[in-house]
C-alpha cells in the first residue's frame, strides 16, 4: 500500500509562538524514532520565532524562497536545499517574496 503525505495548509496549526503553520510529516501511527514537522510561511518578511534546542536538526526546503539564519549568520535558501542546524544554535526561517515557503524539519531526541 502506498502512503502519500502532503502539507495541507487548512489542516496545519500555529507553532513557534504562532509565527508559522506546522503539521506532522508522517502519521503518528508510524512511530518514527525522530521528531518531524512541516513549517510554512506565506508572506514576505514573515519569520519563524528564533529558537534553540539541544538536538541536531535538518530542514529540507520544498517550495519557495527565503533565508535561514543560524547564530546570526544568514543565507538564502530555496527548494531542494538541505540545511543542518547544529545543536543549541539559535535559528529561524524567513520568507522571501509573497509565495509560499515550505520546508520539513527532522530532529533526533
């Protein structure tokens, strides 16, 4: 059986202090050994709440353009980019343009 999951803006919820829309990447029934979530921004300059945590994290950008900022260093990102967020690094994602900016994040507990 093929299981296909896609980000659904209508089913997503506010996360990171209400600064992004987020939803799980995989169904809870899969019991993944790692955390995961889609992140979504849709207006120029909108940014995820900057935060840090003790886990290694990877972002994969699926759609749109924006910036990643890690410990004060900013770099442009777009669909197809994979971003490594080091442990305890303060980080955020920022939308560039008025098109959807969608990524998935994966972290290990």
